[in-house]
């Protein structure tokens, strides 16, 4: 049976951050409860979080468009070069042995490029990490309501598959949460 991925509905602004939203500082001593709150909020508000991330990323990009583009290109060039070197080790080793002066020149040029682009890379990473911090802060502080809990149970049982659910499952978080819920239910049955 093939699983169909459904896009979670956009939650109202009132539910997300305005009047009906309830916020509370999490209990940092109870990490299990805190992580449960974060995971459930990530599932419930996933479309809101995606749009929030896009808006914050675009705002940072509009404030520093050149640095953002240069930082993105520098990161892509670095990963591309790393990928090429790790996949063609023999060729790179032979090239270093046959052309030592060119190799040293490439290393110095690459180092200069990294130092020159460091400011742009920092802006790009800020554009990526700021939305993550905002989303984590909201998911940590937002108390769950009944609709949130019901929707998350349906997602956890597997009746509905969403992009965030698949992402958390890939990270191993959703599977762990499912076991916790099943263990709690089993303990309630055995204690009765």
C-alpha cells in the first residue's frame, strides 16, 4: 500500500500566535515533556512554520541580497569541491604530485576565497538558522490545544502522512514518539 503525503492545513493566525494561542516557558527539567511538545507543535503547525521560514529567509535575503547570493554560491562551491575531491582521490593525489606549484596556488586561492566570502557565508547561514531558531522557540513555548493533540494522534498512528511527519520519521524522532505513546498506553492497561 503506497502512502500518500498530504500537506497539512494552514493554521489560523489566531491559533498560531494571536489571541487563542497560549504560551508558557517549558519545564527544562522534564526534557521528555518538552521534546514531546516541540515534536507535536512541529507536526501541527508545519505549514505555518514552512511559511515563517520562507518569509524570514526572504527578509534576510532582501536586506543583504548580494551577500546572501555570494554566501549561497560559496557554500555550493565548497560542497561541490569537497564532493569532487572525495570522489576522485586518485586524480587529486596525482595532480598534487605532478603540479605542486599549481596545487599550492589553488590552496591559497581557495583560502583567500573563503576568507573573502566569510561575511557572505555568515549572512547566508544567518538566513537559514534564524528561521530554525524562531520555529524552535515557538514550538517550545506554544501550549497544545485539544485539536492539536487529536491531529497529532492521527499523524502518529499513521492514518495521515505529512512532510514534517516524514522528515521527523527520517530523523528517527517520529518512531521514538510512537513507541513512547504505545508504552504509555500499555502501562495504563497493565495498571488498570
